[in-house]
């Protein structure tokens, strides 16, 4: 799916929600005119207008803008809500709904006709300022003339009768053509205009005197016709029953407000394509899917034990369905990184302004998706690293100019998928890590002697930065220097089962690379047995499996090491976790970041997909154990935390 299609779907969904709000509020407004409802309609129309403009749907923007103008007058009490005006608004919502249908199907609003609706809205907006426009029962001007005309005709006649409505405009009316067009628009809401005297074309071109007549076919009755024709700057209205049979009138430009189209609009079924679900319900669904994965493993073991052909076939079908359900559930829980990334430009701007720096911030790959559980824990680490890049990484404009660089610094945040993982990089073109300064700070903090610090490699110096409370800032500020930073970042990333790597070139810049699993719940593990007890190791941490030869094991002080392909690896037997093993014949090589080690196992049982559950609060934290899993046979198996072991 392209970005445009994704945004289009989001735009249609949110616009429909706002449109439903407008429709409901309009009906509420008809019953009781209150400020809160008017504000709600105004806000919703404004939201649709803004979103339409950003998406390039100009006609949709125009009709919402016209609705806003009229509602602004209502909000400022310059215009009263009336039945004809409500009908016009509802016709507008129907038209907007039709446009949204077209957009949802991949089209745009360029072919939509909105001119009649917009001109009607503009007539209300420009012609009703300062007065009560169409308040039903509003009698301005010559009341006696209206009462006389009311006695001449019955108050209610048969359906579809023809009436002649005579309107006398007040002498002070300055825009007779606009006032007449408003009356015509109001009458069209409740009936069909058969003819006008003078003609509609003459009225539109301004050729109108103080009196004009409209022949209308309507079921609404005399009172409704009089109310629709009344208003400010109208002296009197007379309504008489017409004797002639209705003649077919020339078709108006577009009468989207008429009753039949409205009925058709609401009778048309619409498929609901998007729903909003509480995230806790998704968490519950995820737990149920995890239980299915566990029980699928249990059923597989029963099938292997009993060798029933029909059972095997049914289980294969169930297994495929569970796998599909699992993948679908993962996809539903995935969220684009934009949800976090979009908050960070403000952070960069604030820190840059505080430090009097000029920084350009570039974001790439915000559409890369992560599971919600991973996303929740990523916000704070990213915030730390971005602030760190601007505050520590990018130099002041003067320093950059002296170093022959552009005065504007660059910070780049990028994300991409790499096989099964998501890689996030935070790069700056600043001064890089000052290795000598870090060594001095390490000595002053008592972490190393001066001789030890002098022998540290660049990679080891980088590791010093991750010590709790370590900071190279000379002064404590609101942004940095309190020693709460990279150690917190590493802890948070490791809690997400991820890793962090730092590369820095003095004078060129620094890059922090985060490697994260897309989801934490279901992982691929290798099952092994140590001293007869089973445990699981995440496959991402396993480098290789080899046969253990005792002649390759050596002692260095109190530790055991093994020489494997010219590489010396520390060897752990995990006796304190599983008891002393005497039959260990398998070497499992584990890696965390650049460090490797080997553990001794009795047997490797193979790989499988399992659900990792965190240790409960009752058990507490257990060093070396990252969680537990329950495979098919129901046994509770610890999942090794390789980070801690290495």
C-alpha cells in the first residue's frame, strides 16, 4: 500500500467521523439552539476543511469553508437557525458524504458539482448579516398584509398543490437580487419552483424591482411557504392557491437539496471499513493467540505419540490456521514509527534554541512498523538519544565554522527493516566522541587508573559512556549533565530484547544504531537440556552449535575458556542454575553485541516458536532468566537472558 492510499483511508475515516458529528449536531440544533452544539459543528467542519486542503481536495475544502462562514454568523448570533437553513446544511453533509465515497474509491473531488450549495451558503452568509434571517414565524414589515393573505386561503391544502407567493421587498433593501435568490433557495427546500416573475435569469442578473412572484408546487402548506419567504428586508408576503395546473419548469442548475435524492442517499447501504478498538482488547486477543500457539505444540506432541492419521491431518489444518491467525494478530498490533518520530522535531528545535545552535533534522523510514509493546518502551530512549545528538553531538555555529563545516548541524533519524529486525539509526555530523576526555573522566570517577585508561581501545572507551551516572558534560543543565542518559537508554533497549551499538569518528560525527525485534511476545528459540533440565535460548543470540572436546578446554585463573577457530571464548556450565552436569557434550556459542561466550549443554532438542511470558512479580527478577515459556507438554521452561550471561 502506498503512502497516499494509506493517508486517503485515514482521511476518509476521520472525515466521516466528523461528518457524523455534524449531522447529529444539526438535528440537536433544530431542537435546541445552544452554543456548545454550534461550536462542535464549527470545529468538525474546520477539521474536515483543514484535512481536505492538506490532501488537495479543493472542492471539499470550499464547501466546508462556506459552511464555516455561515456557522460563524450563527455563533456570533447574527443569524438564526431555521428549518430551511438546517435542510441546506444537511444537503451539504450528503454532498460531502458522496465526495468521500468517491475519494474512498480512489477518485478525487474534481468532478463533483458543489456550485449550487456553495452559492446558497454564500447567500446566507452575505445576505443575513445583522438580522434574524429565517426564524420560523418571524414577521417583519407589514403584518396586516400577511394576516389578510392568511385569511384568503386555507392554512393547509392538499399535497402537491400549486401556490403563487408574492414578495414585496422593503425600500431600504440594497441587494434585491441577493435577497430574492435567498427566498428562491428557501422555497426550493420545501417545494418545486414552477416559474418566477421576473424570470430566474433576470433576477440573477439584477433586473428586479421591489415586487416579485414565485409559483411553487409544494406539500408544505401556506404557513411553511410564508415562513420560508419571510425575513429581514422583506416588507410583506402573500400566499395564494394557484388555479393553473403545474407546468413543467426549466430544470434548476442542481437541486441536491430535494427530498428524493436525500432519500436515495440514506437508503444506500454503506460498508463499514474501519473500526476503532481499545488496545486492551487487542492485548487480550494476543494472550488468547499465545495460548493457541502453546496448545498447538501440545497437540503436536500427542499426535506424534499416538500416530493417528486423521488426527495428524486435522492438526495440520489447525496448525496452519493458528499460524495465519498469529501473523494477522501481529500485523494488527503493528504501529508505524511515525507515532514517535513525529514528536521529535519539536524536541530538536527546543534543544537547539536552548543551546543557540542551528540544526537541520531529517526523518526517514517513519512508515517502518513495530509492535505496540516494543513501541511503548522506545519513546524515552529515542528522546534521550535525539537530545544527546543535538546537545553533545552538534557543535556551536562558531566551532563548526572554525572546523570548516557548515554552521547548520545535521541530525538524521532513520528506520528500516533488516531481515527479522528493525534498525533505527540516530546520526549527527558533530564533533564525535572525545576519547581523551572520556578517559580523563573515567580516571577522575575512579573507574580506571591512569595506566589502565591509557590502554583502553576506542570500543572500550565507548563502553565507558554506558556506565551509570557517567557524563562528559562540564556543567549541569536542564538538558544534560545529570548522568541520566546512555545507561538508561541501554537498559530500556535491552528490556525490549534489542541491542545498541555506537560508532564515532572524531570531528566527523556519531551514530547510534538500535536493533530491535519487531515483536516481543512470540520468538524463535533453541531448546536445549542442561543436566537433564530443559531451557530455551533466543535464536537471535545463538551463533553456532559444536561438539565439545575436553582437550580444547583450558583454565585461566578461576575461569574456563575454550579455543574455537583461533578465538578464545569464556565457557560457562551454568551449574548455579541447573546443578553440576557431568554429561555435557555440546557447546552452544552465544553472542551479545561484539562479545561471545560458550555454554555447555547435554543435548540440543531443536528449534521452535514459543510465547515468552515475563516473570511474575511473585517470583521477582532472576539473573540470567529473561522469562518463561510453556511448550506443548506443559512444562514451564526458563528462557535464558543472554545479555546478562555474556
